[in-house]
C-alpha cells in the first residue's frame, strides 16, 4: 500500500470516528439528560406521599372555589339536557336545578365533578316552544351556575338523515363555493402581469381576513370557558399550525435542493447554492397553491365545526338565503387557490384535488361539530385554521414584488412588496371578505 493510500485510509477512519460517537459516550449523554428527570419524578412522588409537608394549613378556613360552566344545552320533549364542566380547582356538586324560578327534578351522570371533569344533567321540565328560559344550577355550597335559552326549540335528532344533512351542509358551504371560485382560472391565465399582481394582493387580503376572523371567532367561543386555557387555546392552535407548515415547507425545500444537487452536482465546493441573506425565496406556484388549499381547508374545518355545533343546539336556522350567503363568502377562496397558477396552469385532476383539499374539511367539521361539540376543541381548531392561512399569506408575499423597472406592464421597482397595485389588492380582498361575511351572520 502506497503512502498516499495509507494517509487516505487514516483520514477516512478519523472522519468516521468523529462522525460516530462512541457507545459509552452516547450512554453517558443519555444518563446526563435523563438524570434530572428521574430526580424530579422522585421528589414529586415523595411530596405527594407526604401530602406536602408544611402546607397542610394553607387551605384551612378558606371556602372552596367553585367554578363551572355550561358547555352545551339540548332540548327534547319534556327534558332539558345540559353538559356542565368544572373549570375550577375544587370539586363541584350540583344539588338543585332551577328553571325560571321553578325547582325541577333532575338526574346527573356524575355526582361530584373533579377539576376539568364534566357531567350531563337531565332536567325534567315541560318547556314551551319559542319561550325563553333562565336556568340556575345550585351547587352544594350555595353557588350558582347560570345558563340561558333565548327561544326554546327542539334539538335535532342525531340519526342517518341528520348526518346526511350535515354532510350536505358541508358540501354547500365548502366544496361547491371553492369549486365555483376556481372557475376564475381561465380569467387569471389571460390576465396581464399587473392584473395578476392585483389578484395576488387580493389573495393576501382574503387570507389575512380569514386569519383574523377565525381568531376572533375562536376567542368568542371560549370567552366564558377557561377549562383548558380559554382564549390561549386559539393562540396555541395558530402557532402550532404556523410552525408545522413552516417546518414542512423547509423540509420540502431541503429535499428538493438535495435532489437538484444530486442531479446537477453541487459545484466545485460540494455545497449547493443558497439564497442571499435577507432574501425570501418565492415558492414554486404549484406548491404555493397546495399550501393555500391546505390552509383554507383547515380554516373550513373550523368553520364547519362551528356551523355543525350551532345547528345541533338549535341556534342556526338553515335557509336558502344563509346557504347563498355562505356560498358567496367562500367562493373567493377558490380564486385564492388558482391565482398563483397563472403562469403554470395544472391539469383538471390537480385542480379537482386542490378543490377537495380546501373544501371537503367543511364536511368533516360539520359532522364533528354536530356530534361531539366541545368549545375548547372548536376554539383550538379555529386557531389552527387561523395560523395556517396566516402562514400561507406570508408565503405569498415574495410574489408581490414589483416587476423590473422599465417594464411596459408595470413601472414599480424590483423588490418592492407593497406597491400601489398590491396594496390596493390587499385592501380589496379584505373588503370583499368583510362585505360577503355580512351575508352569513347567524
């Protein structure tokens, strides 16, 4: 073996040894990481077994803090069914039920609710259709949990026809409007660059409005319910969705970059080229359209959830006017999907897939909301939708940059995101969503 071969072998062996940590060092590192966790678990166990040494007198003489909230009300002939959840630190027991100054007989699935536990209370009461009622649940310590029924009406029975109606409702407010909006594809393809810039601005405005709308709606749902964090759940859902989509996009970029480097070579240094610092690289149009469809789909999931739950408790009156309002409001979402595809139009199959990704979650949301409604879940999912559409709006911003100076189609300087055209588009998008949203007030 020549000296050069020996040096190469030594270098390779040394590099391999630096890349692969020794098993002993790896075990020591894991022990160092798990050691504090084991110590914390031991201390918590001792603290629990000893019942908190020195803390026994802290709660002496302090009355229990009872905090509970009514999450759902269902009306059936001769009965009022309430779902109550304990959102406080102390157990809660319901001793009496008062319906409009009348103490009614009742049964409950749980005599005492521990923190975060729920109980279903069935009250025997012959309510009258259309009349308002005030309900007070009296606890064993004399506290009151209040609920109001503005106008009594029977809750729909959950059978095959009910779930079929919920699926049809999801199609009406999700799938069909998005598909109608995607019919603007030929118009977008034949539009000059300045019009495409305007439509991209409209898309950003639509998504920004959806993000704020979903956030406010989620916070309203849990404004009086802090069982699992209240409004913080909306923000948590938004950040989770934003980070997940950002991470997925970064992974897809890295994978695509590795594939290109493997096909063309990485150059003399062996390192693929990266965009300059501070420069945001625009996504490929088809991937951006997919992200928009996913973001809108997550938003429609939360919207369907809210619609289904509202109908299940009798607070949503379905009618042709309301369905038409939803259709007009959500049609613009289809435009948002096809606008990035102005220069790279896909086939009909891909367009249909994008439409289903964006619209069909409304069906699942309506079914879930009508079956297992829980305010905290609804708020979290609305937050997820808000974070998703916000992330997509950020990804569209690089496409809003003005064309090169001197172009006949546009005179804006290259690199500017907020030009007169794109700014007008963003404002127009938000105004359109606001105006059409007035048609679906429930």
